């Protein structure tokens, strides 16, 4: 209920980094490419979001293995 009132009166809560499967999303450009074990532990949707942090668009209609390989290929081009 307090969140509802805070939204109603325009106060905002400070945003905290979201941690998902070892990947920290702070809104800044990541510096290090995630390890294979981290990428395999992500869902397809989380993998797509992680790739967007690097400026890479992935197609979720593909299999997860193909998405990971596309992610690696596009990252190596940069």
C-alpha cells in the first residue's frame, strides 16, 4: 500500500542493481564477456537482455545454443 501511495504522490524509490544468474545489471555498459557457464544458466529471455547490455540483438525464436553462439560471434566483431 505504501508503494501505491508513493507512486500516487510522485516519490520514487532508488533503483538497485538487479542480479540474475551471476550477471549484474546496473544500467552501465558491461566490461567483461560472461563465461559459458553463466550464459548456459540463463533463460532465453535473460540471455536476450544480457546481449542488449552489449548492444547486440538476438532472436528468441532460435534455440538457446544458437543464441549463445550468435552472441559470441557478434561480441567478437566489436
